[in-house]
C-alpha cells in the first residue's frame, strides 16, 4: 500500500488511488486547507507542496496555480495517491518559510562569508569560505528543496551561529526580514535533515539463530527418547464406566487448572470457586501475556528512567521477564502439586508415602 508522508508529522498508509485531500482531512491536517469548492478544482484553497510522488498535474491546476506548479505546489483535491507521496501541509511544515526569498538567503551567505570567516572571530567548526560560495551559487535550487541533507545542516548551523552572535540585525538586504524569519528558516532546514538511524544489534536468522534452535531441539528430542526407553509410561487399567478412579485427575496439561479450582475460594454468587479458578484467574494471566508487548516499554521506561524503549536483551527488560517467568513458574508448581501431591478425595499427600 502506498504512503502519504506528511513532512515532519507522520506516515499514513492509504489505498492506492486515494484522494490526497480526503486523506489530509481524515487525519486532521486540514486546519489551513478550507477547500471551499469541496474538491471541484475552482478555488485553490487546498494547496499543498508535493515534494515527491503524485500523479500528473491536471489542466485546472495549471490554470489556478500557474508558475507555482514549478515550486511543486499542487491542489490536493486533484492528487491521487498511486505511489508514496511526500507533502508539506501548510501550518504543519512551517509554511511561512516555504517562500524564502533566494535573494535573502544569498545576502545572508555573503554576510556570513565576511563576518564569520574573514573577521578574526573564532570560526565555527566546519565553516569554510569555499562551502559558503558553493551554497551561494545554488540558493535558488536549495530554496526549492533541491539540496542534500548536508547542505541544509550547514545552512542551519550558519543561521544558528548568526543568531547566537546577535548579528542578524547587521545583515544588509533589500528583502525585509526579522529574527523570526531566520528562526523559521532554521526550522525548515532542520526538517530537511533526516533523523540519525539508531544502530541496533542484528542477529542473522541463518545460520546463527537456526543453529541454536536445532541444537536445543535435538538435545530435547534425545533426552525425551532416552527417558522413554528407561521409564515406563504410568498407564493405568483400561477405562470402564463402572469404576471412577479416586482421585479423578485431568491430563497433566490441565492439572494446573484443576489444582487452581481446588484452591480457589468460594465467594458466593457468580464469584464461586469454579468461576474464580477456571475463568477469572486464568483469564487475567492470559490477558497479561497478551498485554506484555504493549505495557513493556512503559513499565521498563518508568522503572529505569531510560529515554528509549527497552532492547531485546533480557537484562534490558527485567520487570516483564520476571513477571512472565513467575507466572510460568506458578503454573508448573500447580501441575506438579496436582500430579504428585494429591491423593484420594483430592487431599494433600506426600508422594513417597
């Protein structure tokens, strides 16, 4: 399924051929898109900036947007999502800075070359006259989104340096601007810098993981086979309707539930021992197992104060691992008690007597 990527906000999976305006409206990004003509391509109030993707520009868009088409503006009501589409929605992707004047950016770079490189102030790390000149010649392309992440990172650093040194008011330019304009430009450039990819440990399924799985499997199979050869199965007499064994025990995998039924209190009404031991308590345990993937990040984060979700190692998720292990341990204990420590009338007995 194709995605609509609203720059700086979220990625939305949609059906192929979905209308971009409807997608934006359904997900609450239409605050500044009144779409007064309701998608009939007569008002141009649903304009967004389509950076990548999008189908062919319609004739009515060319009539309404004219030269704005070259700046990648489209009427979202006329865009069908047939592949991944990356868009800037006004009000959510710092729309004020989309109309950066190339001349203003050129004036800023000229000023930076003179005051951050030539003058005897400490030069910011990575700032060079060659790089400033290179960007100066490409300002129009950069403003239209044609730069690479390194360009935008460099521009952001230059603007932040000018702000930090309180040099913004000294920049000579015929284009009106304020410190707020520079701050908006910084925000736009930051949106063009991809987030660093977190390095995570990867374990290849083949051969490393499969080797471990097959080793455990064959060890378990060999151990069970050896046990079956040495110990006879505890078979009793053939079942007959005229004789009920005492105690009457369920298969081993249900003995834990049977033991839980015997140990559960009878609170009366719907909360009798059968409901508590057979439905409520097992249901809570199963619900906890199902909820682990959803509660684990919150539980482990609160416990250890990490700023990221817990990793895959057991040492990084001690709370949920301990809780799950405890629930399995209690189930095994109930099975063992029901198998070896229950005698006639379900009374507690010692297995060696």
